[in-house]
C-alpha cells in the first residue's frame, strides 16, 4: 500500500514571519510552552486542565533574547543598598519626587472634570464642567 501523504505536517524549521508570494514560509511550528499539572484543584479539574494544555499548547517566546541585557529577578538583592526604600516619594528618608524631574502640577477640579469628561459616555461630566466654568 502507498504511503499516506495527506493531513497536517508540522514544519521542522518554521519562519518567525512569512515573506510575500514565492518567499512565503510556514510559521505555525514555533516552540511551545510545556504543559504543567496544577495541583490543589477540585477532583478531575487538574487533569482536565493539563489535557487542555496538551490539546492546545500555548506559543513559546517568539521574541529573541537581546544580547547583553540581563533581567533582574524580583527576588534579587538590591543594587543600591545605601538608598532608602522611600527614595523618590515625598515621605520618609531619601530624595523626594522632585528628584525624578517630573513636571510639578497640582490637580484641580477643572483638570479632573476635563479628564473625566473624556471617558464619560453619558455626557454628565461635560455638563458639570460647563456649569462649573460658568
């Protein structure tokens, strides 16, 4: 009997992005995240979750790591041991928020109503703003 040729064939070397026309390549074979079993779920739900991950695997990291850039983990020791934790805020020891060089603006009722009116679909904030300005 002849060898069967039909059906999906996962590419062995997928392209990160497909080119146009004759330069097009398959992009659907990228690496995937491994399926993990989550313990502590109600009876049967952990296995069902695992089976779902196997059936529809999530895409892996398609962004290549940049050379020379190290990501500092959250649990790493501080790189500034002499700097107080409150540095950059206006309380406690250390420099205040002025050290960040941000423009200093105090919130006002008009500014608050203007920003609120931009996201208020009912139009009530706009009416309040107009009444306030009169």
